[in-house]
C-alpha cells in the first residue's frame, strides 16, 4: 500500500460497491500465488502500480492478464476471494459488493459455473468465520468478448440469482472501454434487467463513448461505474447528465484508479467534485485495490483532503452509500442501524 490512512478513516464504517476481484488481490496474496506457480516467472512489479506511478489504461489491462495467469484454478479463486474479503473487513468495510468475470480455463478444468460457485463458497466461508461484513456478488461481462458470451453470462447469472440465497444480486459490464461495442450488448443487458438482476455499467470511462453511454443510459442502469466523461466540462453533454439526474443513478467513483490510469489528470480535477456539487449520489470506491495499491480508507481520506471535506461530511458520504447497495431493503435497514450505533458523539 502507498500510505496508511488516519485512524478516523480506518475506523469509519464503509460500503464498497465497485471492486473487481482480480484487481483487488493484495501483495501478500500475490506472493502466495507466485510461490504456487514459480514456472510463470511473474514478479511483483508486474501486478501492481505503486506510489507516484502511472500507466496508460491499456497497460492497466495488461496487468489484469498477468494476474489471470496466476489465478486459474478453483483453489486459487477460493484463496483470493477469502483473502480479499478479510482485507476489506479489516478496513472496516461493513458491506461489500465484489464483481468478477467468470472464466473458463481448459488447462485446469475450471468452468464458468465452477468459478461462480467457488466465489460463493468463499463468501459463505467468510460468513461462517463471523466476519463483520455482508458480501454480495455481481457477475461481470467483459465487453471485449462480444454479444454471444454476454448473453451466456446473463443466463448463468440468472441461474445464480435464483439459487445463491441472495448472494448474487446483479450484473456488471466492464473490460477495456476502448474495445467492443456496447450497442451489441443491449439485448443481454435488457434480459438481465428483466429477470431482476441489478445493473452496474462502466460508462464513459474514456472520452470516445458518448453515443454508447447515451444508448445504455436508456435502460436505465441501476448504477454507473466511473462516468468520467459524462459531463459537458470534459466533452460529455448536458443531455447525458440529465439522463443520470432524471433516473437518480448513483455513480461509483474511484479516484486513485482514474489518476493512475491517466483518464483524470490529477486528483483535484476528478469528477467527484462535479457530481458532489450537484448533490448527486456518488459512492467512493477502490476499483482495483491491489493493482492500484490502495484501500477504501485511503480513498476516503484522499477525497476529503482534495476537496476539503470535514469528518462529519465524510461520515455522511459513507452513510449515504447504503442507499445505493443492491441488496434488499432489510439489509439497508440493518446497515443504517449499524451506522447509528457506530457514529461518534463529536466529530
Ligand atoms: C474497466 C475493469 C477496470 O473480473 O477478473 N476491470 N474494467 N475499467 C477498469 N478500470 C481500471 N478494472 C478492472 O477482474 C479483472 C477484470 O475487471 C475489469 C477487467 O475486465 C479486468 O480484466 P476480474 O475479477
């Protein structure tokens, strides 16, 4: 990790809604994976972007390919998922939505169904350990794999929506935003929505996606990942902003990821400020805490120091995130009660 967050941020109860499983693998877990697979000749420097370093978005996506080589059996997925959940719990995250793209690996016998089952098993294992964190799962579509795979993924997610005891709650659309075509994925996304899967879509992470965002906003999605280039000040449009406002679609914002991936030039120019000024629901998230060497406490502290937010305001920000979760109303009520119990007398 680049820095240690102050005690206030560390102890702040938090909700994490945008965390890609394989991007969230810590250096300790990577160490264990490297030991399991020395023949791959993978070094630590290939799996994370450290303090002060930046990469192009394209280079970030190369990093995921390296991590995928290290995580290619059910055993790996079980370890990675339990480690990631324990780490979020240790960072005072009380509710976590993990997302991951189910992968088939012919050489190890891993199937997409086995992939999701293993993630669910890991979530249940952590529950049985008594960790103070409620974890849910979003099945992810990698946009580069096209419409047919997207439809298959939705069918799979639909099965688990019915059979996972409420652990699978939704669908994520992610992957390299410069590859693939969102329009062709519309039928799959519509089907997902119709069967009751909540939708979190990466939108306008790069500037060239205006038309696609316009189309996908008509669904409408239940949450937006990044939305970096939606607003007119950065080449988006008022029409796109109006669609987001009209449907009150929360944004998942990941400051370090966007700065290290160079889609945002510096922290002070992050679009958090635009949406915060509008009073629009925005949730601070990590994206890929392993790859970008961060954690959720640091992201809250960074947001506060960059935009001059008081502890009380930061508390409200973490509390308001509860309204944006995909789990049912009863879970929201339980979390709201927890926040009331944990709230300091004075800030
Ligand atoms: C878009 C991203 C992403 O699914 O193997 N992913 N997609 N934008 C981003 N911003 C940096 N960060 C991660 O986790 C890794 C996968 O998550 C998506 C990519 O599809 C990446 O391959 P899983 O657990």
